[in-house]
């Protein structure tokens, strides 16, 4: 698995493209596909960590090219088509997703469930981590070689956490932090904004932990 990062938009949100040979998964579709300059790639699925405007703005664009499913938590599902609920209007933006988003088909998936024919073996666990929004989720990929990569959206940043005043809850965030504390230290974390970090380092140095 090769992980590419594309930072885009008003808030420099991170979109991640996970490459498995000629196939890919996209996490937090905020960057127009043409700006990735990726060719001869078939996107098999799109995953949204949450429903805020800056993480979903390119969902329609990617769907129009690949006709792939777009997944989000049930709690955030109604945010995608609604610029008020996804808070785009708060920043002067009319962001909406016209393609109906589906709820994650399973909480634990693998390359075959996702239709990745060119893929090495991996497992994907969808972890519910409400706080930033009621349906915020983290996606933990465990590769056959033991590597662990987790995409945390706006739940966890390097030495910080996401805000809770745009449809979130600080008490929920606190519980989600306690959940992350139980996960392995060697998990590499890819946040919705800013640089990559490692969960063990966040346990030691993040003031919210």
C-alpha cells in the first residue's frame, strides 16, 4: 500500500489516496481528481471520516469519474447533501454532495470486500470516534506485514484534537480519546489537517491525552 497526501482548500484539508497497484481507495475526498495528476488508476471506494464541508467537497467529482461507492457514518450521512449541516455556509461555501452516500458496509473489511483485485492482504477496521461530529470515524488499516495506518480525520491531530463546536461534543471527544489510548503505540496516524504522527507519541506529548 502506498499512501499519497493531497492538501486542498480553504482549510488545507488532507485527502489521502491509498494505492494498491492500479487500484485505489480515497479517504476524505476534498481535492478534485484532476489536481492529483494520477492516471490509469481505478478508485474502488471513497471513505469520509466525517461530514464537514472541507472533507467532502470533491466527492461528486470523484464519483463522476469512477462510479465508486461513497461511505460515511450513519450519524453524519445527512450532512453531505446539506451545506448548512456540513457548515460550508458558515465559511461562505455552498458545498453539497448530490450522490447518496452509503453507510459503511461492515465495521471490519478487507481487500476482497472492497473489490480490490490488485491488492495485498489487509484488514480495515472502522472505529467510531464521535466528538468532532457525532459520526466521526477513524479508519485503521493493518497490513499483512504488521504495519498499522490509521486515518483520524479531525478527531486527532499532531499534538492536538479537533474542535467540538461544529456539531460535536467535548464529552464524546473525551471518550474517544480514552478509546484511542487503548490502541497500539506503533500506529501511524494520518490526520485531516497537518502532518502525520504516531499514536505512541501522542499518548506522551498531546496535552489532550
